[in-house]
C-alpha cells in the first residue's frame, strides 16, 4: 500500500510496524489516553529526558497527529508560566468496529478521539450462511468508508466482535452453529483481503465487556465478569484492563458450563449446558409453556411490573445462572458483574437474582460486596469495544 521511504509528513498512518522507536509510541499513547497532557507530565511519567520528549512532541505535531489543547484544561489555580497541553488530532486516524451475530450486524467508525463519525445497524434475513454474512459485513464496511468520506490510508484497522468461540490470533470463528457454515471460518482473512487492512477479532461478549469496562458503569473496577444472553450465553472476564484468553482462544464459555449433568443435550454434544436453559429461545419456550407468554417483549413488561407468576416461573432459570456465576466468581473473584441481554427488564431481573444469590451465600467473601450491573445490549457500544481492539493493537508496543 505504501512506497518505500514514505514519511508521516505525507499523512501516512502510524501502523504498528511503522514506528521504529518505542518511545514515540509510548508518548503518543499517553497523549491519547490522557486527552490532554503536557510535555513535563510525559517526562515525569516515562522518565524520558525532556529534550527527547520535546523532539517527539514536535515531530507528532508537525505531522498533524497531535495538537495543542490548553484551553481544554483548567489552569486557573496554577501559578507562573502555564504549560501547553496536547491532545491527539481527531482526524489523524480512524478505526472501524463491527459486531455481528445470527440476527444482525452493526458498524461504527470512530476517529482518533473515540468519537463516532459513522454508525449503522442492519438485520439479517433468516437462514443466512457464513459466506452471506461476510458479504453483508463487507458491504457495510465499504459503505461506512464511502459515507464517512475518510482517507483509507488513515484507517488503522478493523475490529470485529464475532459470536461463538474465537481464535483471536488466526481470526477464526471456531464454532457458531446458529450461522450455517460458521465453523473454523476465517472471517479475518476475508476482510483483510477485501480491504487491505489489519483485522482484529474477539467474541461479542468480550467487546461488550471491554466497552463497558472502559466507558460504562463498570469503569474504574479492577476486574469484571460479563454475561451476554442472546441466542446463546457468552461470557468474558477482564482483569487489570486485559481480556482473559487461553491459548489465544476466548475462554469464558459460560454458556457451556454444565449446570445439570442429566439435563438437556446441548448443540455442543454435552448435557445440561447453561445456554440450553438460558438462551432467548429456551427462555421463551419456558414462559410460553408455563405462563402463556408469547414474546420476550411481553416477558420484559411482566418482569418490570413484578408479576408474581412470571417472576416465580423465571426463578428456576435464574438459579441456574446464579449457580454458574457463583462458581466462576469463586475462581476469578471479580469486583463487578455485568449482565447484558437485548431487554433491559430481563437484564435487571437476572442481575437482581445474582445480587441476592451472592449476598445470601456465606462463603461469598469479597463477592458479597461486588457490584452487579445490568445493561441492554447496544450494538453500537459493542462496536466501540471492537474499535478498541484496533487501538489496543496500535499501542501494543508502548505497554
């Protein structure tokens, strides 16, 4: 894509292998993270010599990557000469974030300040297969680039939140049976070929957890265990700002925890997996047969109105979730729990049950004090987490 010897004076993107000096990436990461920082603060935080910091600031400003933003900080109490504060230039770089599952796909384009410059959500027709889904995602990405009217050489990459178990190094969806053909499916390779951009992939629950951990109600917590309830049940664990993976694969497959060894057979072949009781279809089947509720929207209304019959009918399912969360919490000991579904009332109900279950257990230890937070699934928030996969990789050499 680039000619030998090109420089950033030509507004060339700073891809991970383009910056040869770690110090430059380190300084830029601090400017990006702090949303306004002075040269002296950077010198103190990095132990770099002031002349080195000055040189890096000058080079970044000369390329149009950072800009002075002193007016954005309160300097009223400071005596003497007031320092100059710098922020990243929003138009320097962009990231594209995609989140998809069997029902829909969403996309967001964010600038270097994290502001969305384009967003869209599309629903899929039924019985769509893996190739067709990828075609739709490619069309979404192409349209987002055209509609946002940005220079493609400023796009750092594409982040993807994918359903099911994911190999994050290879960019492969290892298993997601709800989309035909999505087994050992290399979506990263397809998108890289189509757009000549690096692609970074994680699962849906992970990108949602990442966005909530950094920007939402769980911001500031050291660790977070997230549960996503949709066509299946996904999970994610964040500790110290990092998503937990095992051997480069998504690891917190809470939906396939066995909660009843003699229970229903799951699509994975095991017995009594949590998602055979807690997926949207399983919940709807339960309340339809026992209570006569015919939609999740109706279920949400009844739960929000504290309908006794509905709450009683849902408590058996909730106990299975509480059991699974409690087992994981004793292993991971998170400071916060996050429950996400497509309906706020359903998320609230399960969060209340988890909170009550953990507090009533004598051996909860710290988990009795952990916060339990409920959220309605927002595809655009998920896409913001997917964009962060791009920026995290961009700054990886600085950490």
